[in-house]
């Protein structure tokens, strides 16, 4: 265990996964509760983050939920950041990764990865800020990253374009899922369904003359898109955007093949 004074003095670390410690598990030490270990601490951390959000999370709050002292938690993790990093990787373990040996088309595998990542971001809104905070090199996160690389490699894109393709698809999913997750949270905080919140917002928007032109343009887009509910509209947007990204990848692959053929 690291003392509080030592934690305050030591510089920020790059990752809990580079500490040379057993990354998960561990039995009780020094008279600590026998029911406590890293897996349980991480599990409860995820549950609290889902229920109360990142801003309200603290080691003291976690300890109260575990019915132990805050110092007991520090026998298993040195800092709050360590714990958040463990929680981040734990939820990446929820993703179902396509089998690279299944023979399934890369388009379907890429879609499965995109859909799963989006759902993860919506299900756990606190993940979005942490993805950019930590290196995200835990075993589950790395498994996801490697599978993404394998699928994009199977597109036929040249090696120099594969990183850009990964960014195009998964940074788009990140943005889409983050906004969706925040909207879901906002609706829940307001005590309204997504449809109720959306219709109230649109009614307020349309009632102001200075927004008349914007509203007319937005209304035309929504009518052309179709969908009777927020969920239906969102799914159509997601599907069309994904199809456009796939079409872009296919176009670049075809263009590269043509250049090779022309010598």
C-alpha cells in the first residue's frame, strides 16, 4: 500500500498496466476484509460510475458502498486514477469481438465493432472522457484495438491508409456514441423520455422567429430522413453514416488497385 503523502509526492504515472503488479484480483492482506479484492472493487466502481457519474465518484464514496474504510481500498489500488483505469478496461471486456477466422465479410465485422463500441459509450457515459485521459492499454482494450486492426487490414487498404480508416470509423463512433449517451442522460435527468424531450426542444426552437430559417431547414432534413421516434431517426443516421464510410473505404481500395494495374 502507498501512503497518502507518498501518493501526493510521486509524479503522475503513465498507466496502471505498466506498474509491474498483478493487474487484477489479489487476496486480503494485513487484516483487510476477506470479501475485498481488485475484481470486486472494480465491479463496484463501474456500478457507481454508471449510477452517479464520473464527477461524483470518490474513493470515500466507493469505500462506503463496499462498507469498508477508504484506506482498505488503498491496499488494492494506489490511486483513484488506477481504479478508473481498471474500470475503463473492465467495461471494454463487455464487447463481443468478431471471430477473425469466421470468414465473415469485413464490412459486417466492422459494423459489429462499430455498433458494439457505440453501445458501450451510451451504456457507460463516463467512458468517453476516460478514453482520452488514459493510455487505454489494458487487456480488454488491447483485444478490441487488435481486432479493429485485423478487420481494417482485411479491407484491402494499403498499410499507410489503414490508420486513417480506423480514425474515420471509430472517432466518428466515439462522437456519435458520446452525444447519444449525453442526450440519454439529459432526458433521464429531466424525467422525460427521449421523444418527449426532443419534441419539447423542437417546439421551443420553432417558436422563436430568429430561428425560423434554421428550423425550416432542419425540418426538411428530418422529414427526408424519416423515422417516427428519436431512436428510429438515430438508427437511420447511424446506418447511413456507416454506409458512407464503407463506400469511402471501397472507393479508395478500388482506386489503389487501379493505380497498381496501371503501373
